[in-house]
C-alpha cells in the first residue's frame, strides 16, 4: 500500500521547506509514503528546493497552467508511480500534516473514495466575515448541484483512493476543488469529511485575489459544470422563462378573442412577441436535448479514458523509469528525462531551514 502526498507549487521556495518539514514519512496502515511536487512553471527555485528537501518526485510544467491543471498533472503522476492513496495539500502550509492519518483512514477502511479536510471556516480568525459567508454559501450551492455531502467545498486538503483518482478528470481552468466534488456526486463516488484546524496564514491567497473575482469565477465554474453534467435540466430551466412569457401572451390574446374584445388586427403585438418567445424557448430546449446526447457520448469517452488509465498506470510504476524527474509539456503529457539536474546551490530558504 503506497501513499503519495502531492503539492502543487507556484513560486513557493520560501514556504515549501516548512510544509515539507511537517510531512510524514510513515503513516500507519500504509507501507510506503512518498512526496511529489508539481512545479507549475515557477520562476523561482521551487523545483530545486523540493529536491534539496528530499522530495521523491518533481513534475514540472514548462509554463504556468494554473492550479487545476497542476492538480490533474499531480494525480496522473501519482497514479503512474503506483499510488494507492493520494493526498493533496498546499505549499503554503495552510493544512497541518498531522491530520493526514485521519484523512486517509476512511479510505483505508473502505468507507469513502474521497475525504476532504473541513477547515470549519467559521473558526478561522484571519478569514473576513464576508469570506466566511461566501464560502458557506458556495458550499451550499455545490452540495445541491453535486447531490453529495460537502462541508467545506473550497478546501484543498483532500485524500483520494486510486479508483477515485482514476475517475476524476478536472475540466475547470480555475480550480479543482468545486470540479472534483461535483464530479464525485455525478460519478457516485463517496465523499467523507474530517474536521481540521488550519495553521497561521503565511501569505495572501493567490486564488482569491479579490472577493468579487472569486465569486464570479466560482459561479461560472459551477454553472459550467452543471451544464456539462446535466445539460437537459440546465437548458430546460433556461427555456422556462421564454415558454412562460410567450405562452402567457398567446393565452392573453386567445382570451381576448373568446371574449370578443379584439378587432381585426388589434393586439397583434401579443401574438408576434409571444410566438417569438415560444420559438426561442423551444430552440433552447432543443439545445438541451442535443447537449444530453453529447453528455451521453462524453460519459462513454470517460469510461474509455478510465480503462486507458488502468492500462497506462497499473503497469508503468513497475518500470525502473519511475525515479527519473518528469517534465510536463504544453500538451499535458509527461515525458521522463535524463537531463542533468539544473539545481543551483541550496536556496536561502533551505539553508535557513537546515540551520
């Protein structure tokens, strides 16, 4: 049984040593614990700091692709290296590593496919009241859309079984947190939660640059994922206002005709506008039907991808290539490299940590 702890990073040379210093090398219930860092196109010495601190694997993007892409790259890299359980944590040491044994316990016992660390945001002192309210509201929306339990949807402290990691395909370009919960609900994966406390804030969040931006991007992500997984319901909802208003205008004209209150050519606006709205509503509904057919085809492709992952990953970790550094290029595919280690002298952050 192998546990790999993955850490997506972007310019984290100053905070990464502190995070790695707390990570365990032994966890009860697993035989091997390894660390993997995803360097998402950092312009500082993050990759070298990771190697200096004893990280087993460093996977690098040549350019910054965003947190969601880095997370998916990490999942694939962990699967390729034979992980039975994958824990995702942040490089800013927000999540205490002491909770990792509790985080993976439901997976070890077979109770859950995904376990999320519930930060109990109401108790976090450095969170503003606005941020607490918005995160609670967002979690409620995600819970309703996903149809699964979610107590802290934005939390990035998560554990995935190998099966769940095989099933997850992050589609959002912004964040993986909402995407993976909604996918879990739609793919009948069991999600569990454990309460955790967070460490003091070391730096400002790079994902939440401003509250309005975060709300906008999160809302767009939720709507997009809802339309992706339930297109017929989504476009039916969108067509309803057009059906109701258009039908109401046509019904009004019919009543006026029956009551004899229309002269020739009068109230023709109700007929024209009502008919146009009704046709628009019908076209939107047809888009939902087409989307539903496409969604069925997408599910078949996801099943194909799932079996391809089994073929690709279940045997690859037996290869002696697994200890080589991996570089991920623009197409998202990883290539093993025998290039010499580009690390410079130990960074100031590592030297300080070593002292």
